[in-house]
C-alpha cells in the first residue's frame, strides 16, 4: 500500500481544523495541520495533534456486532446479518403494535452530514416519526432558536475572518482557550498585530481565557440577561445606539427600550455581582468600537433561559449596528464537529431538512416529494427532544431506542433517571466505535462503527464552512461506516413496514447522499445546490450559502441589512432576567458549574486512551475556592461526596482561586471508566429552556461532604 497523505478534518470541536493524515500499510502513522485549510492554516491544538496516537490502537474499539437474548445475559458476538435483522424486526414489531412514535433515535453532532441525513430520512421518511434527536440538543439548540427568532433563520452571520477584523471581542460563556484553542491563537495573533483590540470576558470563573482579557466580568452564574440589559440601557441613554440601522432594518426596539428603562447599570451590576463601572466600561468599548464581535458557547446555551441569553446579546448587536460588516456580529461557536451539519439536514425532533419546519404543511410536502414518499408519511407532530425522549423511555411510551455515536448515560443530566430509562426500555441499540462506554454497557445490541480516519463524508464548522472528511485506512475488525449500518437496517425496515414500495435507500454512495441533501437546500437560506464533492475536491472547503451558479460561498450574512424574516427586518426581544432553575438552599448551598478541560473531549472515549493528554489535568476533581474550603475544614485531596436532589458522586477536592465563593466546579469529561459513577451528571438537573429544550447542564444546587 505504501505511504499516503489524506486530506481530512479534525473530529473534535466545531472549529473544524483541516488535517493531513499520513498512513502506511493500512495504519495511520501521523497527523499534521492542513496549511491550506481556512479554519486553521496548519495549526492544531493538543487534541488534534494527538489524533494519530488515538487511532493506532484497536484496544477498546467495538470490533464485532454483539447481541444478548435476555437482559441478564452477557452480549455475544453475532454475524452482521443477525444483528441487522434483529434491529429491523424488533423496530417493525414495535411500530406495528404501538405506532411510529413508540421508537426513537438518539444521534450525534459527531456523525457526518451524510450519516445524519440517512438517519433523518429513516426516522421521518420510513418510520414516520419525528422522534429523532441528538446530543446537539445539549450543545447549540438555544443558539438556533435565538437566530430564528431574531433573524428569521438559523446560522451565524459571521465568519472566522472576523476574528482578525474585530476591534472589540466579547466572550460570553466561552472558555475559548480550552474549547476552541486554534481560534484563540488566531485572536492572539490579531491582538498582537493590533494591540488596541479590546477583549471582554463574561464568565463566573476566572478561566485561562478570562485571565487574558482586558476586562473580566465575573458575573454571578446565570445573570447574563441582566448584564446585557444593563449594557443596553447605558448604550441607549448615552446615545451609542445606531438609530439609522435600527430604523431601517429592525422592529421591536421601542418595546425593548421601554423595558430596559428601569434596568440601570447600577441595578444590573448588583444582580450580576460586579462593579457598575466595569459594566459601563464593557458597554462603552462595545458601543464605541468600529467592529464588535461576540463569541459565545455553552455558558449561554446550556441554560433554562438559554434562548433569552442569546437574544439579549443579539439585541446589543442590532442596537449598535454591529452586524453584517467585517469584524462584527454575534458568533455562536459550535461545540461538536458537526452540530451545524445536523441542523442542515434537519436531524432533530423539532425541525425538517434544510431549515424547514415540521408544522408547515408546505415544507412537509416538499420533503415528502424529494424523498418520494406519501405526504401522510411525514408526521406533523414534533418529536420528543432529548430530555423528554428519555423521560418517555422511562415511562414506557417509547419502547425501543437506537443510539448512535453518543454516550447519553454519561452526557445527559440526571443520570440516575437516564439509566432507569435505558433499563426500562424493551430494546436498546447502540452504534458506536468504542466498546466500553457508560451507554454501551446498557446495550442489548451493539453495532460496531467506523470512526475518524476510517470513513467518508462532510462536516460543517462554526462559520458555516463545509469540509470533506476522508478515510485513510479501513476500520478494524468488522466495524462498518455509520451510513452503511443505517442503510442496511433501513432497507430491512422498509421491506417490513412498506412491502412493495421503492426503497429510499437505493443509492447510498456517499457523494450521492450529499447530492440528495443539497438538492433539498435549493431555494432555502442555506442553499448549497451549487456545491458538490467535485467542487469541494477542487476548491477546498466552502461556506454556505452557495447556490447554483455561485463560484464560492458567502462569508457573511445580512450584509445588506435584509433579514430572513417575513418583512426582512430583524427582531428585538424585550427580555427580563430570570434566575437559574434551581436555587441554592440551606440543604444544597453550592452552585455547581461544569465545563471542559483543555486536553480532553466529551466522555473521553478517544482522548481518555492517551496518557499524554492527562498531563494537563491528571485526575478528576471538584474545584472550590480556598476560603470556602477553609470555612468547612477541607483540604486539597480530601474525598468529597457531592450530592444534589437527583444523585451523588465522589471526587477529590482541588483548590482554585478561579471560582467565586459559593460555587464549585467539575469537568464534564470524567466517566464510569475513571469513577465509580457516571460522572458529574449524576447530580446535574434536567430543567430545559422552554423554547430550545436545551437542559441547564451548567448550573445545579449541590451539597459537599467530606467522607
Ligand atoms: Fe481539532 Fe478543535 Fe483542536 Fe482544531 S481546535 S485541532 S478542530 S480540537
């Protein structure tokens, strides 16, 4: 086979860095940054740099299909045909007995767009249910609902080139230094070239990103809306708003102005627990800068008021006209490599393909016609989003679930309830590249999947840029690509549910699946009808929209001030601050915050296999301010039981001056392989945002006891 270098994309975060994979004789031997990729220009962070090391060993991989006949029996290796037949027959039987909504699909922002498309078509076009949701619900759904409410369509209006052109960068709930390190390097370079650039970081913790800021607003957890309203009050009454932009391109400003009249900077600063002069300074920098850019992430989204937080920040941009021009705009940063692609194909319970709506009969008719299925097949009833899906599983309303490329027994809130739901299910199918996750431990059927470096497709990064993902080697054992597995089961299910009908999965060559997907985008806001694999191969990664006839994608949206709403105007939203869902009490006196570590990824299925990625943080810990620890007679290293109303876990104490008093912090990554529990989500709470259905993973009330 000899030596080969394959151009692909990193499988971790939504930065979407290009990589070049070196392989020899069927093994991956090295990975370097792709100097031609416009996201990273050759740079990689510690996770990307260790991709080759993570790919060399088959240890821990799911290598063969496995099944168990009864719940108390161990799974046994079986032939692919037996596993595929069994999934299809069980799903068909349950659907025929209880209806299409008795089954569910829980997929992942780490699937490739083509895999996502096939899963979505299976659920909505074959089964006839919208019960397909994804771990992207835990990631970006509040950003989606806010974009749609404010601009009329999903998707960020900005691009990475804005990082170099911004004069003021506002980080809101984003520890960029850990979550998107390559983007931080781009910002550092930009600030070195233009030292007058201002960085404002809003975060309850003094993170590594906050430590680099010109101004750190260390707000009380969850008080972002009060902060943004207070800043807007100052901008309005100091004459820093863009009246011409507001009059020409927006609606709803008068109501918002009336609402924030009483939210003075003084009052807002008191709610947030910061100095009034710091709030005013932030507003002044934001309002006076020629170009202000906001970067935001889970600190805004993972909240019971996540949509409001996003909208309150967007209000600042609309009021100052900081949008649709170089270096300016609200920029949501996707956590996962393909949370964007999943939204594009409509692979969620609350949307249809190409940003269409489930409750819109015309949209359903368009999708049904594209797929060649009867209009009635597409359900008009929204499916159950992630949290409600697992509640329905526990209650027996959903009887079978197929989980792909995700580890909900670690990543969902309230893990005791999630485990109870999976134990209650008639059938749990798990499709994963890794054999030993908290969720595979509960699987009745395990379908071994190919992973990064072994499969083909595309992903879309945070700036709407679509990149190719390419296979450099064959998957180990009998593992197969996600698209192959879905198609095989879909064909069997079609034959059982719709005998005699033409298959929707006749041509599943990966380029054909992409063509089918882009055909559905024609005429939509994310139109990529002009983009195919040949153009991606020739011209490299492209941003959407890229309609037929265009030679390249569009860097920024709304540059003409015309938005995707019915009347073309962006909408302000008058929002009042509301506290987090669960307040502290005498029984549960600490606010628990969660977040990422620099060198680990999600549930550590991949990064947890590499000793070198433990050098930064070798072991799990609960972080607490030294003053809080001293008051309780605690010392670093003490073993602590952390309890909430839902569950508990044990972690050693680490002291940290990054935290304000009264809060504790735990990283989200540590799982059942490292702890005698599923991780910090044993304690987190499942309250969701009423509009986005995203859970408040970043805030819970807990107590801490030495054991
Ligand atoms: Fe991969 Fe994200 Fe690191 Fe880039 S910044 S190398 S995409 S983990």
